[in-house]
C-alpha cells in the first residue's frame, strides 16, 4: 500500500509540459547516446598521437582541433563522456544501495543503530570530498577505482539522511501500523511500503546528483588524482588546455563547455522531475 502517487499518464502529461524536464531530457539523452556509441562516433582513436599536428586549430583535419600531443579533441570529448557517465552511474548505484538501506534501518530501528549511522554520516560530512579522495589515493593510488570509492563515500551520507527523514514521516501512516500489527517482517515493510513511497524524491535527488558527481570526477581528474591517462577525461582535458588558453583555447573551452552543458542538462532534468513527481501537481 502506498500514499498518493502520480499515474503514468499524468506523469507523461506533466513531463511534456515541463520545459525544464524536456530540455534536460534532450541534453541527457544526447550525452548518454554519445557515451554509449563513442566507438562509432569518435572520428579517431582518442589516444592516437600525431606530433606533427600538436595544437592543430579546429578545421577539416580535426573538427575541434588537437591537443598538445596531436590527439583529436572531438574523439577525446566523446570518450570523456563515456568515462564521466561510467563513474557517475557507478557512484550513484553504490550510494543508493548503501544510503537507502542504512537510512531505512536508521529510521526503523531508532536507538543505537540510528545513533551509530547518523554519527557516521556526520563524520563523513565533516571532510571535503577532495580530502577523502587524497586519503584513498594514498592507499589505492590514483585511478578510476579511487574516484568511484571516494565519491561513493562522500555521497552515500546525503542519501542516507534523506531516506531516514522520508521514512520517519511514513512510520506513523495507517498502512504501516497495519502491516506491523499483522506481524509483517521489518525488511518486508521497508521493501513493500517504504521504498515505493520514497522513490520519487530519490529519483529527483539522483538526477540532480549525477551532474554534481560528474563535476566532482572532473575536479579530481583535474587535480591528477582521478581517472588517469590514457583514458580521456573532461577534467584532464581542461587541465592540459589551461597553459595554452590564450594561444590555443579550443581544448579547454571544448571540455569546459561539455562539462557545463552536461551539468545543466542533469540539473534541468532533476528540477523538471521534481515538479512532475510532486503529488500536489507541478508548480
């Protein structure tokens, strides 16, 4: 049993009338398709070095120019999208599983489990994500795994706190009390009654969160503790292009634009979904 929910037909009707949701969905779809079909869309091997064409400006040979090693910027942008989304969705999957599970346990159990989980959340929140990434990098070494582990450690507490708050508001609902009175096991109450009622705000949080995770991944790559060469990343491309920003701005500008547009797309999608999934109606 659930509280008031939006029907599928109402969802698509509201979605189609939400400018933010539609624009965000278009941007996210384009970026996602580019990432999925990177091997087909990339004009060249993103790691192919051509010393004769270093810092080649945009033109017929290289649509968006070449970098310091003569590598095709467009190809690296497309493959960079794949890396960014791979990291973002990996982090999102981990944080949702951990955060939602611990958040529901904390809200249901109260007592010492609640205190332990929420104190852990407070401790994690006390450290900036870059500091956590540096500590993990010292143990694991820089790389994709480091980024995923570091960002997962940073992001799950927010999901756990949000889930706990949502579940606490549901505990006193009649359908929950009825389930308890019938002897329904706690895990079944969480799965059948709590989760369906908190899925909408979690979807909104996840949609907006993807953009910020991508930005965080780019930041770590920019600092040199994220995804390493030869895998192209937008953060690494911005870092490589900054020294030549005045004379050859195409590398840094192309990567910055890709990062910015992707973040805007996910934020617009999240804002639109927030309006669409509001049971009281879109704002």
